[in-house]
C-alpha cells in the first residue's frame, strides 16, 4: 500500500490534491480504502481532457466498405456453416460477453443481464443469450467457452445470479468471469469527483478494455493453451444476438480477412448507428454524429446508401492480432454523464442533469486496428433487438415484440 506522501506525489502531477482533503479525518480502514484506490487508478486518462492530446478529434479520410450481403450469405450458407462448425468443434472459437456496463438508460439497479424481459414467464436477458448460444452448442455438439466481462460494481451480482440459475443449463466449466478496469469521473473543470470522504468516484472504463482486462485476469494463457483462435465479442443487451454464429465464423475464415463485424442495413440515412467503413484504407467505424450530410445520403452505383452497414456490437477478432495490438492505446472517449458525488459540504448529491465526464475506451476502436474486416450482413428483425431504454426506441417493449416475432416464448 502506498503512503500518504506517495499518493500526494501521484495526484499532484494531475492537479488532484483535493482527493486527500479529508484524509486526516478518516479511520484507518477508510485511509486504506482511499490510498488503495489512488494506487490502482490510471490517472493518465485525465490527459485526454487536454484538447491537443485528444486523439478522437483527428479522423482520417472515410470511404464506404461493402459487405457480404444477406443474399451472398444465403448462396454460400452451407459452406460457411460447415467451416464455422468445424472451427467450433476443433475448439478454435470462444465467445466474450461484454457485461461490465452500468445500463443507466434502462434504469434497472442490477446488472442488465438480470433484467426479466419475460411477460407470462420469467426470461432474463442472460437467459436469452445462453439460449441463443445453446442453439450453436447443439448444432456443433460441443460447448463453446464463454468469457463474461463484469465490473467491480456488478461482478458479485452477476456471478451469484449465474450460479443461482444453474448457468441456465450451460456447462459451468466453460464459463469464465473477469472484471474490467475502472476510470475516475471528473466534473466539468476536470477535478475528480468523490463519492464520500474516502471513496473516489469511478466507473467502468468502457467496453474497449475487454482484451487487456482479459489478459490481466490471466485468461489469455488458457485461451491459447486451448487452441482458441477466434473471439466473438458481443453486447449483453441484444436479446436476439446470435453468438458464435457458425455462418459468421465460417465466412470470416473463408474470406481470409483478419476480423469480422456483423452489420445491418440502415433503415434510413439519419438512423443513429455507427457505420462500418474504411478510414485511410483501414476498417473503421464512423459514428452517426461524425458523418456529414453528404456521407449520410451518398448513393452507390446501385442507388443504395453507400454508408449503409450499421454495426450491432458483434465482432469476430483473431487472437494473434489481438495480442499484437494489446499494448497499443485505444483512443479515450470523454462522455458527459450524471455522476453522483459528494459536495463541499459533505452531502451526497444525485444530479438531474450531466455534471461531469467519464472516460471510456470502445470496442469499435479495435476495428480500426485490424488490417481488414469482413462486414457480414444479417437480417435486422432476426438478430437485432437491443434493450437500451425502458420505453420507446430500443427498449424493453420493442425487444419483447421482436422476441415474439421470432417465436420466443416470453
Ligand atoms: P452501452 O454503451 O449501451 O452502455 O454498452 P451501458 O453501460 O450498458 O448502458 P448505458 O449507456 O449506461 O445506458 C454496450 C455494451 O458494452 C458493455 C455493456 O455491458 C453492453 O454490453 N459495456 C459498456 C461494458 O462491458 N463496459 C463498459 O464500461 C461499458
């Protein structure tokens, strides 16, 4: 454990001396808690507040990227599925569930995967995902290793829930949990917020840290020992998510490309979705707010949207390439959020509107580190039912409708 002086040395480099303002009033346990946090936090994320150093501001030249379309896939499905199944049977593919987020928009106080999306029966989001993965297990005749990323805030609940529900019928030997890193939250002046006199406000550092967190948790050795070559990374909130989809895995392997991303055709030019494209000749995702009107409405020679393929947070990465890029820093995104904090009078405040920034790295930025990426088009109504909000767009309601439409009993 670092001393008070060492802690002061670290934080003073970043102008955060106020973190120790109440140190002398703390009990010895509280002192340990605070020093422990200061020792672990990566304060260098604060440098991103400096506009000159914020890499996000600088983007390259975008160009559209084509996809293997639904029709292409239909004509080659036998071959793709066979290749994918062979890879799965040979233990070459594993799945990584990103479940470290806080799900603030849903407003559910437990991990999002514990949300019961059922109506007449219990059906949890985690259960939907396991059911979907079981389809592939049955087809391939072998279990697929499933790595689940949680955060320090939801790890206990998640692990206990899986145990309580008997892993929804999945073989627990194939399920591995690991925790992602945390980043400090700051107010709009760049001062780190405190939750209490002894606790710094931290939050999960975005879904981009999944591979480095997996490595830190010591799981890469096991992955390599088992001969896993491909990792299918996916979000917790899409209840129609096809996981370790043999067709997708087979198509990426057959294409000889380094990675793959599942995409859906944009419903309209103004749809708020990131689009898989090329940036300076390399695969990349352009966010909807980064697109100019011209890009949004540009048509290709077939008269279709040129920037057409929206990502759904389902990627296939190659382990060797991931190892290669692991040490490269991902860009840090600064997002405005409502962050509960302790004010100068020592009162705990839950703000009604955004009061500061959080720092996040995003898995989509890993796509830009790949030499190539296969855009694999899937049918939106069959594979994309995100639960982001309680009501309205991408909500519990819309996901329930889509589950029903796909014959899932809810
Ligand atoms: P979102 O970007 O929707 O964030 O996550 P969120 O935290 O779940 O929800 P809001 O924005 O607070 O409402 C997309 C996926 O990335 C995971 C989420 O669990 C989800 O599967 N994620 C997000 C992480 O694993 N860690 C993070 O730090 C953030």
